[in-house]
């Protein structure tokens, strides 16, 4: 009988970094678009929201059992 496969303990840290990096990247892109259009606050908030959604989707795709 085989022993169950052990999962790495660093998976949570990788998932957190994936979520944080998508938040920062999309927030930065939103701020850039906002600076070009003159609506920094709204575009920054929208970029952070989109980054959260993208980050959660990426983490769920990479770690479906987390």
C-alpha cells in the first residue's frame, strides 16, 4: 500500500503571492488608465476589484484543492 502524497507547505504562500501580484498589477494598470483619462480613483478601484477576481480565479485554477 502506498503512502499518500504529501503536499508542500509553501502552497499557501504561493497562492497568497499570486493573489497579491494580480491585485498590484491590475491596480497599477487601473491607475495608469485613470491617469490617462482623468479618473484615477474610479479606475484604480476598478483595477483592484478586477485584480482580486483574476487572482482568485488563478489561485483556484492552480490549486483546486486549497
